[in-house]
C-alpha cells in the first residue's frame, strides 16, 4: 500500500512539474529564434528607455502627477496603481514594482529609479512581442520570414514604442492579453477547455489592470468545443466564468473595504469626465486617435500644465493627422484587418480576436469613453492587427498572386510606418531636450 501511495504521489508531483515547465515555455522564449527576437527588442527598447531614463526626468518626476506626455499618468500609476474604479487591483502590483525600483535605486527616486521602471516596461513589452510571434508561428503557422516581418511591424507601432519605457497599466495589460490569447488559442486548437484555475488567474490579472478587459477572458470560453450543444459542458463553462467573477468581485470589494457605492459614484464621474470632449469631430478622433494614434504617430501639441500646487510644466499630446497620407495608411490597414476577418469568418480564433477588438471599439468609439485620448489605450488591442494580418496571409497561402500583392501592400505600409514614427520620435526628443 505504501508503495502505491508513494508512486501516486510521485506521479502527481511529476505531472505538476511538467505543467509548470510547459507554462514557463509559454511565457518565456522556448526556442532559439524566440530568444533572438526577445533579446533584439530588449536591446533596442532597452537602449531607448535607458537613454530617456538617465538623461531626462519625464518617465518619473514626483512633481508631475499626470499628462507629461501623451496623457500617461506615470506618477499616479507608480505610486497608487491608478484609480480603483478603472484599475481595481493594479495597486498591489505597482506596490511591488515601486519597491523593486526603489531597491535598485537605494531608496531614491532618481535616475536609477527611472531606469528600473523603464526596464520593467521594456521586459514586459518585449515578452508581449514574443507572445505574438509564438501565435504567428505556432497557431497560424506562418513562414518564419512573414512572422518576423509582422512582429517588426508591431514593434514599430507608436504604442509599443511608448509603452516600452512607460510605467503604466497598459504596458502590463499588453503582456497579459497577448499571453492569454496565445494560451487560449493553444487550448482551443487542441479542443481542450480552459482550466478553471487559469481562467480565474487570467480574469484577476487582466481585469485587475483594467476592469473592462475581464470580458475578453470569457470570449474564448464561448468557442470551446460543443459548449452550446452539451448541457454538461455549458454548465462547466458557466461555473468557471461565475467562479472567476466571484473571486474578482471579492478581491475588488476587499480593495475598497467593501464600500461598493464608491464604485458607481467614481465610475459615473470618470465617464462624464472622459466622454464629453467635443473639440474635434468624432470621426477624426476615431481615425486619428483610436485606430491611428496607437499605430502611427500623428502631429504633436505642446500644452501648459500645472500640478495644482504651483509647479508648472509642459505636456505633449497627439493632434489629429494633418496630411491625407496617414488617413490612407489607416484606411488600408483597417481594410486588410476587416478583409482578414470576413475571409476567416468561420475561424473561431479569428472570431475571438475580432470580438475582443470590437469590445474596445464599443467602449471608446461608440460610448466615447476616453476617445480624445484613446491613443494611450493601444495596449488593449494593437496586437490584434498583426495577428489578423497573419490570418489573412495564411488564408491565401495557396494563392501566390494574391499573397504577393498583399505582401507588397504590407511592405509599403511597413516602410511608411517606420519612416513616420522615426521622424516623430525625433520631435519627441526635441520636446525632452527643451523641457525635461
């Protein structure tokens, strides 16, 4: 009897160890090419972030509470995790981020502190790009050359460039969402259900950084095999979703000492504040800020700010596009994305990506929440662009002429993107040199 007990226990430990190793292989680079990609972006973004952190104060300055550049609330996020009604559990995460950065900086909020914050962001964004590459290579099964082009395209987006040195919720949301999309795609491809524990941790992590994103965790569950045809499977799916919601709600209420009325008051206040800006036509904000600003830098505006305590500083914002070329760029990119969606309409993995994207479109474009600054929310959805482009290329793998045409269009977009964003970053550094 003792032998069988020991044998069973050994098997259980071995099974847990194998699952843990498999999880590490999903999160971190697990092949030579993945390691090369990770190190490449780590070096490129690391150089950018390190230079900004060492030579300028803009990443973190205790006198600047918000909006030093592109409406990011660096100090607020680092010190408190952000407002509890939108970022309910990020307080705990950023407590550790701040403590680790202070440990590196010997307790001082100086250049070393900024350096540590920038590198935490750099690692998160670089790992996010690795997740997208894994999805392209292992799920869509694109040729290596196309997969590399697509992640270089993603790596040149305004969002990924900015988040690579910015201590923000969106930085880590990008990592968690790309990781969960890849993980859930593996499960669905193998016709497996997403385990309850994985769903709970994903819901708490992703929803804890930005509450509306918790819905995205439940989307893949709806595409599990026969979930709406088998009552047992439907009940199991419902149980996992309810369990995730209960765990999240209890942690959320504990965060605010169970004063749930504050949630509704603050939510209404934030919605009124961030949805009633009419200085720019809605169609232009949708194209220039929501669809465009996360990919292609637009013109910059310098603004006058103060911290309500007598300290005045300069802020940098994006303006709408001033030329017809960026509008054409965004129109072509969106055409390719929606072409991919309709081309892969019966593909449940493509459906999951688009439904997730549509959720952000509803929140920001239809409900107009934060539409005027929606260029900062790219961490919630920019990875959808290369993934849906990947599905588009895959769908025409047996049509060489169409695939060649698509590649020509994509390469033109890629060249313009890199040129535009490189020049705009020069303007960003002019701003840093002048004021920070």
